[in-house]
C-alpha cells in the first residue's frame, strides 16, 4: 500500500500490440507515423510541465543519451545497480540511485517532490507490481510491430483501472488516461 | 495480397495488457467489469448484424461450447485439423474446415458470403500475418491481468493501421476501430 504523498505518473507510447520499443530498443518506428496536425504534442508538454522529477531505468537513460538531452533542467533519477557515472554535462541534474521503489518514493517525497514522471518498461512494471503507480497516460500508435520490449509484464494479481480521459487524433493516435486502482 | 471480395472483420475485447483470456482460456475477468450503463452492447449487435459468417479456431469453439450457443443461426466455420465432430444440435450451422486462410476466403467468397467475423487469437494472428484482415474493432477493458492468451503475435513485417473510429464509455471501455493497411 502506498503511503508517500508523491504522485507517480506514467506517460508513454506503445504500438497497438503493446511494445514501447523493438527488441534492440529501437524506437524509430514511433517517428515513422505521421505526426499530429498543427504541431500538437499529444499533451506531452502539459504533462511534462506538471511533474517535478523524472525516474527512469538504465536502458531508457542509455537510449536517451543517443539523442540531444530532451529534459532540460528537470531532475532525473536513473535507477541502476550497475551504472556508476553520469556524463559530465548532466551531473547537475542526473543522479544514479538503486533503492527499492518504495524507499525511493519516501526519499523523493522527503526532498519535497510532488509528481514523478516514471519512464521505461521495466521500471514501470516494477512500480506497478508494488502498487505504486497513480496514473498512466498511454498513447497507442496505429502500428503492429510484432515483437519488442513490452510496456506491461507479469503481476501477482489483477490491477483494475479507472478511465479518466480518452481522445484520438486524425493521425490515428489514441490516448487513454487511467487512474490505477491500487 | 488479398484478392477475394469477402471482407474480414475482427471484433474482440482485450485487457489493457493485450490478453483475450487467461492462460487457461478463462474469460470471466471480462464479466467482472461493470457493464456499460443502459444495456449498451458496445456496438456488438450492430457488428454481428453486419456479418454473414463467423470463423473461429478450435480453442474459441470449445470455450463457447461451455456456454449457451450465442450465435443463433449464423453459419460458423471452425478451423481445426484435429476436431472431427460437431455437437448434434449445431450440425445445421457449424462446420469444421482446415484449409489455409487464403483458400478458405476464396471458398467462402464463392459461396456468396460478404463479411466474415474472425474470432480467436491464433486465427486472427494467422490471418493478420497473411495480410487478410480488413478491419479490427478492439475494445480495451480497464484491467491488467499480467499473463494469458495474447491477441497479437509475431509478424514478418510491421502492419500499419488507419484509425476509423474511437469511443469510450463511463465504465472505462475504450473501443478503437482500425482499417488494416495491408
């Protein structure tokens, strides 16, 4: 049962068959889809503006490092037991941690953070399994890729959700926002 | 490439993590969710009224036999190489076939059928792999069940889709209708 006050939010895109990336982590298929007309960002900017800390796994971090750093000055926690060093230019905003999800949330809550953006399949799965995710905004891309890194994984018991919002765009994106009924 | 004139349509529900049933075929979790208010059937009646033949795999057929036969007088084809007998009371409307998807479609097209309702995970996967599905109406149930029989499976190449319609209900069902861009 979650007792900390920090809100944990997921905002992520998947293929219609539920993958966040191809088996090797490739996400270029996401960008092969026609973008939404008029530069609409599917609510990402608004979401990103509502969080004050980002938590991701090592895999996601290493993927993001291949591109220009997209998160500005947002504090980022990378969950990893193997990673030891953060690239120099990111040391003022990225730190590596390896606590359990529950301990991490307590710590971040004590540090005054209010809403956490949780990113990356394995990290999302581990927080979901422990009943620590509050809401998920899922954008479904109109493509089947057949195999890859799944968003969801094994859980010990069913997790029920409440649909808060659902919208779609002309390019075929469907976005559903769920409250997780932990 | 599809050359027959018969339309192949999928209408199916999945958990948010993409399963159509638990590992043992159990679908009772589908019915544990609050129904849509006012007896709305999420468009199933309208869809069922638009098809003239139903094709399913052996697994689905055996599951359906556990309940009252829900398909009235609709002609049903069960795809199976192992099944030999149809229960006596269904012999006037159910037949067992084992051709390839392409050959089946040619045959049904010659018999005058216009729109086929394709049901069951493995059968849907095999038709999708061969580029033989025209449209899919997918209803996402607001629950994660963690493991089970997946709707989608391995494919040889990406399959792009066009979103035709998207709607949601107060009980959290999200229904997306896609045209398959074969």
